């Protein structure tokens, strides 16, 4: 995904009528707005900075966490991989040995859209997590 200008967000905000409520939109009609917000560091500008919006912050409040595999791309142009790395590190520290795995793939965002079980990495990830889920 190329770097999108912040004017995309500004134009959208300027076009919203006061009091207007939108409850749904079909993808990908608004992805450019979301991508621009993430890429330009504007994600907290609208929902705020409440602790509940940040998964890493919430780990301290968790009592349990199920086995999970998180797949993220090292070259992700939409969502930085650093957030997933911090989240998994925090989970592993609080829940050692609990079946939490981060698979960082050397790709860009959305690379796995057409992935099948023929892909060695996907088969390994599925085998890992089903080892927990099916026992």
C-alpha cells in the first residue's frame, strides 16, 4: 500500500454533516480513510486514548488468554508489525507457556488473501493452533 496523504482524512471529516450517523459501509469504500489514519499516526485522534483501545495495555488486566496465533507482515505498509510484537511479548510474559505464537512473514499487508494449505507456513501455523484447540 502506498503512503496515503493525511488530506484524505481531513476531507472526509470536513464532509461529515454535524449529527450525521453512518452505521455501515461496504468494503473497500472507506479503506483509504483508515489507511491514511494509520499511516499518518492519526488513529487516536478520533476514538481517543482510552486504555481499553490498546491491547498491550489490557494485558495487565487479563486473567487468562486462549492459545492464539497472530500472523503479521514485516513489510506491512498499513499496520506496523511493532504493535503485534509488543502485544505478543506482553502476553508471553504474563502467560508463559500458554500457546501464543507470532508468525512474522516477510511480506506486505494482505499477502495471505489467496493462501491455501499448500503454503508450508500456513500449514505449520494451523498445525500449531489446532494442537491446542483439538486436544
